[in-house]
């Protein structure tokens, strides 16, 4: 993985830049000591490390604006960072760039229960929003598994999902407004507490833009009342095909569960060994189906789902009888990553999405690849929305294994695209999947995306080296080859 | 010479737009033109009619996904979904009659381009939340795609959001892929009577803040309720506040009972069964109440729900207006006599105090030329909007000026 060549001219000016930034963000807001910088050298994708030139931790939107304007004027690259939990290297620093950390933006500004929204600063954690509103029975729906740590600003940047997004949507479906700062220091407000920001949907564009378009300084999210009850079902199947068919049948019957997760045999065993979730160990596929809503609905749907599961050959079924049992069902799934971490020195988590019906084929091909690469793989899967998380097991201390794991991962993602899916469902492209973008998009598609980037950041200073495999200058992207002359298609129907 | 081109493929569309870019010859982009009355009027020598890019190319009910040519008639899409007891969950209204045309027209591409959404917006989102991917031709004459056919996808920028609601000013859509959802097994509407605007919004806030998953919350003042085709509402003799519950049978029954109990301090309530529920919410989605008199201007205002009543009060203090509140009070649909600049300054002044936007939904062409149809943007946002336009359509050949002058 190649990052853009560091600009020596910038690196040489470090002390001057530190002094200039110190005037904008006084006190301890500018970190430049090499030991302290090391704390920022990677994010949740720890395979890649690079200490930044400088870290800036502003406290006000005016400071953010002045820092960005300064960097823009001086050609200094900026990597925005929330909690640093990205699994795709979205916050990987640059040797010649500053990290703009939003950690000090950690206040909840307003809770408006009547309008069912909360206005928060970007450094507030995902779970922090729910904690702030749960005394009135509300919660913030998207729930990425890192929700204790990850920040809402990072969620906006990555369009984070979670196990409940089949029913309740991703971050993008749960936002109402943003305050953001462009690289030239312009402060913009998009949306508010009302629905549908008018004009171009910049709110939608910003969500999932991975810190390449602007820096979010305030977020207005929708909050929902918690469902009255939730119960979970464990369903075991002798083959993953049957499990996959059951998922399709549930949805085909008009049932949209609050969550529908699938695990394969290696993941079941690893999780069960780790947290004693009580999972059946003699099945090839385990489904966890959660139904939420009024008790009458939940009871009714559980019966329906059980009937569908039996039709599809389920050999194990168990319905949670109380909250404690429901939490235990989930405990195994939620501990799946660390559980795999226990049985393998290292693991590499992938994030492709596929059309649900392709699951059996993809699992089969993955097993073949696993043998071919000589590396184990365990699968957890947001079955309802087709989002796969294969965990490739490897040992970084064995020469060549990391590279093999990465190749294996790339092959899995290529397979996802081949069967009609996408490279990343919720973790983002970052640096990790950057060089695979060509599998999904052609040159024209990618250039159009980069032209949008140019509308926000013409000097490509915000998070360069992420998302796009090739950097083009905006002047080059804007060029148009004009072929004047004959009107095309003389026989085209005209009216 | 004025001509309208009707390409039959994305490639033909690209070749045409390459030519138009070279000639700097702007085009009016349309599906069937059913919503031509929405937006600023534009004058271009030529037109681009996308209605031959039609046909459902992929529909997998169990995968909840459909792909269709942008020019596919909405009626065809609705029929295919209905056969499988599915629907476009964002409940787009049929605005044909509001614009003086027939009902049942329009294309899926036009729907996406206008980002319409009906009463279920509060629960299910708008068109923007259901477009999974698309293929389009930019103003550079290049065919490009974005997104995919799966719901969970963060691969690259979400250009689906950007083209939705861009009124054909960024790219000519050629194919769209949408998320589709099962239609509710059962629907009921709880009716409350005689509430004024504030009391109605307070009641709707209570309902929407409950766990009962309200999928429609609207308030019809007395003169609007009187015009309903649903006899329970027309005969109520006063204002009617409606709360819709949808879902599986036992669930709807249970939630209805609970909601009725929680709101019993608001007086007698009634319920509408499936058929009347469908009729009522169709009227609200289609803004049927404001179709006549046809010479009045119609505005659509989006604010935080609790601010709905004060915006209404500010405007009704100045001019005789007929209005209804949807989205729990957050959407105000109102009609007023034309004249006085369509009351834009008064309305936008009131909206500015609380945050939100006001769109001139229906007005004579002259008025739409004279005042901003879409809410005016502050300078930095307007500048960014223009740059985004240029990133797709540098020669401004696609529907120039349809949203904002010069863009």
C-alpha cells in the first residue's frame, strides 16, 4: 500500500507550522513531540502505522475554521480524526500532514424530545447519545459494534451501520443536520431539525465521505423511542444454504426483523468457547433473529419465523425467555471478533456486501480460497442486509502471512463485487480498499467522484491517499474534450 | 430550431450530451413532464425526453430490490410491486392533478429527480433514502454509475443522495436501483377531533415520541377536513388530527389500543379501517385538498414539527391561507391567493426565525420566474452548490436554472 510521497518542504517547516498553529489553538492543543505523536500513528486498522507531522486538537468551530484556512493557504495536508476506531485506515496519518482531532468537541448541545432530535458535537460517542436520551426512553438507532468508543463525527464520515440497520437504517437515514467547515475555512450549516435539506443533498453526500470533503463540527441526529419489547431467536441449520434460504424466506414473508445475524461453524465455536453463549455446536450455520416492537407483534412474528425456519430445515431453535437470555444470545455474536482473536494471533476483518441470495455460493468459494491460501476464515454476517464480515486468521510473525491474508481478503472482496455486491458495507474504503476501487468502478465513475471532491477541496488537502487509488489534479479532471460538429444520431426520434 | 430528443439507450444519451456540451446547447431534461410545473421555468432550445429508457430490468422481491430504466412509468412500477405485496415505502404522492394534469403519470426517474415523499416520510424516509444506485450521463456526456444494488454500501461517495432531488441539473438519469419494501399487512388510523394547530402538534409529538411506530401524523383544519372524500372526516364538523399505524395485524391492534389509551385526555377518538385509511393518506400525499382553486399558489414548508403552528400563524395573520400539517407538524402545505409576490417574503421571513425551508410548489410561470422557487441559499452554500453543479455539468447544459438562477 503506497501513500502519497511526503512533501519534504512541509516536513522541514514543522517548527514554523507548530508555532503558527499554536497561535490559533493556544494551550495544549498542538502536539508535536515524537513520543506523544505515536499515540496517533494508527486507527482501528493497526496493520498500518505512520506518525503524523503534528496533531491539532481545537476546541471551537472558529479554531477549526482558522486551522483549515491556514493549512489551505500553506498547502498542508489534513487528516480529520474522531475517536480513531476506523477499520479501514480512514484516519491513518500522513508524515507531512496534521491530524485534526475532534476529541474536544464532546458536548451534547441540545436534546429536543418534542422534535425527536439531539444536537451534539462530533466527538460525542455513539453510545453517549443514547445515554443522554435514554432516561426518556429514547435511543439513537445506528449501533456499530464500536459504539462505546466511536464518535458520531466519525459515524457521519463513515456512514456507520450496525446490527439494527436493516430495520432502522444507517447513519445517513438518521441525520437531520450538520455544521461543517470546508478546507478554506468556510463554515456551513446544512439541514437543521427539519426534514430534507433543500437544494442538493449535501447532508447525504457528506455522510460516508470519509473526511475528504469537509470537517463536521456539529451533528443533529434523530432519536427514536425504544421498542417496548425485544426477543431473540437462535436457529441452527445443517448447511449454510439452508440458513441463507431461511433469511430470504423471512424477508420474503414481509418480516423485517430488528436484527438478523448469521455465523458459520468456525465463528460459532470460537464465540461459544469464549463467552459460553450456549450456542449449538453441531450446526453449520447459526441465525440470531431479533424481533422488536409491542409484545403482541413480537410473539406473533416469533411464531412465524419459527415456522419458516422449520420449513427450511432448522435443526435447532431456541427463543429467549427473558432479557438475560436475549443478551446471552447476543453476547456470543458481539464477542465474535475478540473470540477469533483468541484462537488466532491476528485476524483481518473484511466488510463486503452481497445480494443475500449469493450467500451459499460466496461461502463455498471462501472455503475453497481458505484452503488455497492456507489460512482459516470465520464468518459473521449481517444476514438481513447481506453485509459479510469474514475474519481471516493469520500470524503476523510468520513471514508472508500478512501479505497472504491481504491477498485472500482482496479476493473475497472481488468475489463480492463479481456476484453483484460491493467492496464495503460499513467500514469504509479508507486506505484498506482504496486499490480495489477499480473492481467496482471504472475510470469515468471514479473521476466523476473526484470532481465532486474538487468542488469542496480543489487542492486535495483533506485526507489525501484515502478512497481513490489515483490522485488527479482538479485542473486535469475539469478538462473537457470538445468535439464540435454534426449532431449525433440523425435518425434519433425527435419531436 | 427547437427539437426534443428521445434516446433509447444510455449510449445515445451520452452522444447527444457530448454534442450539446460542445455546442453549449442547454436541454430541458424530462421524463413525461408531469412535474414540469415544479421548479423554475427554463427556456432551452432543445429538450431531452428520457421516457424511452424504460422497463424494469431487475426485480427480486426477496432481495427487496428493483432496477428500472429512468423513464419507466411509475404506474408500471407500482403495478409490479403490488403484485408482490410490496411498495415504495416513502409513499410518493401523485402531484399530477395539483399541476393541472391527469393522475397516474410520471416516471421513476422524475420521482427520484424531485425527491418526493409522502406522509410516511417521518418513518420510512424520502426517495433519497431508497435510491441504492444509478447510472446517468453527466453534462460532460459521460456515462457513469454510483452505488449498487445492496442497502449496505459505503463504497465511494454516496452520489445517489446528490442526484436525488437535483431536478435533472447534475446528470440525466438513465437507470435507477431502488430499495423496495413489503406493504403493511394492516393499517389503521386513529382520529382526534376539534384540536387547534398547537394542540394537534402537541398530540402528534406525543404519539411520534411513543414506541408505537406512527407511520403518518397529519392535522386537517376544519375547512380542509370538510373537503375530504372520507365521510368520517368530512362529516366531523371541525378539525381532524390523524395518526396512522401500520404493520402486522396483531401489532397494529395492540398499538392502536395503547395509543388510544394514552391520548384519551384529548377527548373522543375514532378509528379508520384499511380502506378509509388508504383513501385519507392518499389525499394527504397527493395534496388533493389544495388542487382547487387552481389559481392559488401552493407552498411546501419544512420546519421542526413544533414550529409548524407558529409559521402558520405568522402567515395567516397576513393573508387568507388554506393549509394542512403533515409530518407531525413539520410539513406545512398551504395555498394562498396569487399576488403580492406569492407571499414569499412573509413566509420565508417566518421560516427564517425557526429554521427550515419554503418551496413554491405550484404557481403560475410568471411568478416562478419572478421569485425563488427553492429557498434562497446563503452565499457560501450557493457558491458550493454552483461548484457541485460544475463538477457534473461544467457547461451547464442540463436543466440550467431549474433550481437556482444560473445553476
